[in-house]
C-alpha cells in the first residue's frame, strides 16, 4: 500500500468525546427531576440523545463532512419525534404531515399551561413530554455540531451548565453535591477527550463555519428545557403536605391529555352518611378570554379564620353534610372539596379558601396525603322556588363573552330553549339537549377534528361535530347560558367516583381515579347562589330539584323540536353512583398522544433516509453516462471525478487530467489502460483543434469510466464503498472546490 501523503490526517472517530457529551447531557438533566417527576419523558429524552449522538459518531466514522452529518441528525430527530408523537397522522410513521405540524403549537400551549398552573414536581403530560424530549434532541444535535465539528467544547460546557443550574435555582432544595460533582467530572472529561482528539488531527480539518447559528440553537434549546420550566413554576409543596410525586391535573380546562392517560390512577376517596357522594371541586374558571378560560384569582383567607355566611334567601332549605375526603395521589396546590364547604378538620399545612367560589388552595402545601373532614351547607330549593328565581347577579365577568363569539351559538341557545318560560327550565332544556341522542362522549373526536380546547372557536366546532368530552360539554353549556344573559362559570374537579366495597364505620367508600377528572358548569341564581348542572352525555347525574308538592320530580322541559328530534327521558334526583352505572364511569374511548415507537417503522424510516442520497447519486450518474455515450469525454471524466469525491480522494483544481490520472493509477487502484485512454480522450476534446481527430467512441468512454470506477471502489474498504454509494459526497462537493481539495485520504 502506498505511503500516506505528508500532512494527511490520521483517522479520527471521536468515540471518547461522543460518550463524554452523552454523559454531559445526562448530568445536566438531573436537576430537571426536581421540576418534573421522572417518567417516560426521561427515558425518551435519554434514548433520543443517545440515538442522535451515536448516529453522528457512525456518520463521522464513514468520513462524512459536517454538511452531511448535521443535516442527517436533524432528519433523524424529525423522523423520531414524528414516529413517537405523531405516527397516527404521519406518512410511513416518520414523515410529518401538515396535521402533525398543526398540532405542535397546541402541544406547546398546553405544556406552557401545565407549567403555569402545576406544582413541582409536575407529572409530565404528553404535551410536556413532547416539549422536553424535542428540546433535548435538538440540544443534542447542536452540541454534537459544536463539540465534534466546530471543536468548541467550552461553548457546550456553558450550555450544559445553564441547563443544570436554572432548575436548581428555581426549585428551592438542598444542593445535590453528588449531581454537581458528576457534572463537573463529565465536563472535565469532555474537555480532555476533545483536546486529545484535536492533537491527533490536523488543525485544518476542523470546520469553522456556522458556530454563531448553532450557538443560537443551543441557547434556545437551553431556554426551553430550563428557563421555561423555572420562573413560571409555582413554589413546590412542602414535604409535610405529602409532597414527593403524585398525579397532577390541568386546572385551566386543557384536560385532554389528563383524560387520555394510558392508565387510571386512584386519586381521591370519600365517605359520608349522606345518600350520595359529592362532586369534588379543585378550581373554578369564570373569565373567558378568547380561546381559554382563566382560573379565578379572588381574595382568599386562611381556612381557620374563615367565617362563612349562608347566602340563600329566606325560605330556601339549607342541607348540611359532613364527609371525609382522603387524597391518595394528587400533586396539586388545590384541595378537592365539595361545594359550599364551611369548615375543615384535619387539614395539615397552610391552606386558604376563596369565599367567592369555595376553592381551597395552598402556597406551600400539596393535596397529596391529606385526610380531612369537611362540612358543607348547600341550598336545596324546591322545583317551584328554582323556577321562580332568576339567573341574575354574580360577578360581572360571569356574563361577559369575547367580542368574536359566533352568533350561531346564541341562535342555537335561543332555539333549544324556545319552549321554556323561566331561566331554570331553559337551563334544564339545555342540559337535556346535550345529554340527548344528538351528542356523543368521545376523547378522540376533538383531536381528530382539531377543536381540543375550550374557547368559543372550539365550542363552535363542537356544536357542529357534537362529539367531545366534558370540557366541551361544560364550556358549550356555560357559553350558551351567557348568550341568554345568565351568569355562568366552569368548575374543574372529580366526579363522585365508584364504590370500592370498603366501609368506614357505616359509610360506603367511593373512589375517583384520573379517569373521573371532570368539568361541569354552574349558573348563578339570585337568592339561591351557584347551581351546578351536568350536560356531559353519559356521565354524572343530571341536575333536577324536587317538587314541593309530593317530593317527586316532574319531567324536564323538552328542548325545541327543531334543535333535536328526541329529548331525553325524565331525569330523577341525583341517584347514588352505584345505582347509576354512568356516574363516574370510565370513558370507553381512549387515545394517547405518545405512541409506542414501532420497530418496523423506525427501521423503514432509517432505510428510507439513507437511501435518498444514494438514489439521487444514481440518477446523476445515469445522466452523465448517457452524455458520455453520446461522445462527451467531459461527462465520462466527471464520472471518474465524482467517484473520487465519493471515496474521499482529493480532486484539486490545479491538477491536470493526466496528473490526476497518474495519481489515481499509483495510489488508488486505477486501471492503467482505461485511465490512459480516457485521459487522452479528455485532452483531445479539451486542447486539440476541432476536426483534427474523429469523434470519440461513446461506448468506449462509458466502458473506460466504468472500469476506472470499479478499480477505485475495489481499492477501498467495504464500509467506505457502502458509504460512497449511500451518501455520495459529489452531490454537494464539486471538483476543484475548497472541500474537494481538502478531502481526507480514505482506505
């Protein structure tokens, strides 16, 4: 084998630097576990980072330049993110469609809301998992370019320290010295590994372009991973409150991801001597701003200082109830409580109650692990009293509607309630209409139809499709009530749940899981207060006050016949959940945004991505052979030059065809006879006077070029041949260019 030319680069595969960079990413993400509870997001993020860095190592081992490696890693990142999060709307599992791109802003919006309203450590929803995994993958690509291509490990170290430091400062906790020591050791190893690799390589081999743009990418990725998950986060709960994990819920009505969780988790239990368990509220949302409901932020007082007053008018019966609530697994700053709670016993930590809506929250404690007794005093008017009362009063924002509210919503509300003569019957007509045969409960329809939200646009689409989950039923009911000038709001909490078979004393125990997370509307009546309704099809118990005559229920007023052909049957007073199989029942339709990565899909995707450059190179070669067969010596010679570029053989502009041919013959296995004949043809076509020689034989040109190509391929290793065919450099590097002259020698 000929001696390597002086100054040629020694092989450099950067294995230690790649391993050090992967460990650096792992070390930098350790503090993020104090912000987001460990789970699938961590596994996905670490696997994706390892996949991208490993792919970069393999591509560099094939001696591909930065112009190929970094775009290839970005393509793998896009394909993997598509396969994991959008495979149901992707082409061949890995190619994102327009619908996949359309989902991204919504996922980011939901993730931002999770961060804004949750308590650290957050339970990673599908949207939050998408945001974190995507940012980690993008950061891995950027750091791969900075460390292994641009040779700037210090810049990478700054980014890793930022990712590590900001969550550490944002969430008050004892400094984890072991985690810091791990990060420091890894960064020192990264610097040492890169320095050793630099000494073994020619300094000219290190590309210097594109560092500014990649630095911006690193900064953006670090912000997504760290900054967005730091200042916006509320203070974490104290250990005394049962802090240390648990289920979180989205109290801003972005409940889709919570309801579509792949597994049910028991959240809360309750028992009471009352005839039925209660709905448990976590938050109320009164203000509607465009496409989102905003959680109420009214004045609150400590629960041990609160002195409630009955707000019902004289003559309205007040029903007092005492029940015990046990919070199993709810990592939230809000306590699940029944409506109209007036006193609490057994709550630990600092908790405050908002008199305007009856919600209980804490700035320092978490609901998880709390067991307490709560007394509630609920107005219970008769059917006649409810019909005599007007749905008027309440806070000003409870009747406001966005300026862009479609008129069709108000028209439909008027149509459904046309046959009712009082406010209460109008609301019962709305309730019956939603619970009637025209609507379906579905967790997947909002995603498929693109209205997985709660604002006026989502409600307008829901009223057309008539298929959705509790958020859409509750939001549509509340907005339609406001179009009738009735003050309304939406409550987020839990259905009563189902009996467990356990007994506490003489009381049956009911348990609600994450599947019973629910939203329902309330309407304010003068002299009564806030009255809850249940419009969600097939869930909960429909609102109905008893008649004062004999305690029985009269039929609900029917909605207008033009709005729905068949009103629901008569609803009874709230039944016991064990007697009503739909109360708190688990929806049968489920959907998970995070799908399992199909093995066959990823294999097919990798094959497809790797084959595209090779197919393009084959098309170019076929075109040049066609030109050579018509007598073009230049096209035949370009075939030889392209082959040299694909195999990593320098093709400088200053070298004549004959000198280049002699080098190919001496150093790279070029066949002498074919090279001499083709070089002669090129020289004649380039330098001889026209007409002094006959036309070149096209078949001979193609044959000689093919023989030279075969000889060059035979002189290199099998991996080099494979890389030259799958990822031909000649697609982006041209003979005589700067990159063509700096090609490293390959064997």
